[in-house]
């Protein structure tokens, strides 16, 4: 029996469900999710292995018009993925318009010879006639090899999509051990969990200016101790993150700790500190220290 393997890039505008799709495929949460755009900042790899195939899914930041150097990093990381994968999944949601954002992505992928799938996500929110119109409009472009409607949040049609992906992947070896579901370092996983909880607790304008720096991780007698700093760009934001009598920071810490304990299967002691670094999203040195840099 032949073995198939390859890399599948997941691209699209912010907040269309790219991370939700990858988590649904893996059956594990390795990419953070929120209803705020630009949640994913780094390229995240998820490994799905069966008896006869290994599919490495690459979740990318939402492609958007950058407003700062962090935005440039995010968009460049997503665009670069297009030339490095065996299959491209272009994700749309119920909006699915031909606005500037989607048109820009379409122009990027039109010239790529890689097989391209259009994935219409959130079909549980789309009326049948509207879905048909989206399907026909994009099918008429003659850009995509396959078009699928899915609901990532409900795992609807994920199995159909996986079957087709495996069908057209090339023969090749497994790139990762069969029990690995991500190649992400534990520090990144922990920092992303904390950032997700911060996103959930804060107002709309603050999360984009948030970064997490893991100061230390120690494991003594089955107790994992973690110290981390939450960076924000304005002094006024620091007070919002901490909250009245420290309640908001305590909430962020508790929900982060519980998820980290579930991830590692051990007790966790988590200390969070809040610091201000003005305009860090425009500072190359700080961006690199936080792990945001292009190759």
C-alpha cells in the first residue's frame, strides 16, 4: 500500500474560520480562536496522520492590508505559504464577497500552479440559494479545482474534504512521528493560550496591541511553574487589562491556567505581569524578540 504525504496551506481573510477548521481536522485545539480579527499571528502547523497518509496543515494569519510592521509580518507569512505547499485551501465564510480583500487573495493564488480548493465555511449560517450563488460565482472564475461547503465549528463535511485531499496528495514519507499533532514549541503554545484568554477578556481595540512573553517554565515535582508578561502599547491599557482590584487579570490567569493544565496533564502555577511597550508593533527588535520575524 502506497503512503501519501504533503503540506496543505489554509489561507483567507481574517476571521473566516481558518483556525477552527484546522482544530476540527485534528480533533485537538492547537490554534487559538476568537471572534476578533487577526487572531492568528504566526504560521501554525497541525499534523493529521492516518495509516496511509500524513497531511500537514498550515494555518496562516488572515491576509489583510497591513497597518504596521506586525501586520506586514503576518501578511508576508501567509503569502509565502502559497509557494511552499502541495494544496491551497482558500477559506470564505458567509460574507464571501468580491471585495478588495478576497480579490487580492484571488490574484495571489491565480498564478500558482498548486491545486486550489475553495472552502465555503459556516454553511450552517448560509441559506441554500445564497450558497448556490457563492458556489456559481466562484466556480465561474475557473480558478479552483474543487469547491466544498463546510461548517468547521460543527465538523460538517470535514471527512469529505479530507478524502479528496488525500486522493490528490503525492506519494511520500511521513514528515513527523505519527503521535505528533503539531510542531509548535511549548512556549508558543502557552503564550498563544494566554493571548487567546486576553482576547476574550478585553475590549475590541486593545487585543491587537497585546503580546505575550514567556519568562520561564520550570517543572518540579509534577508542578509546572510559568511566569509570563502581557505587553500592551499604552499605559491606559495596562489598567484595563488588570481590571478593578485585579479581577480581569485574575480571570485571564485562571482560564489560561486551566487550559494549560489540560494541555500538559499536570498542575500549573501561573504568574502574569503586565508591562507597557509603546508602539512595539513598529519595532523590529521587539517583534523579533516576540517571535515575529520573516525568514
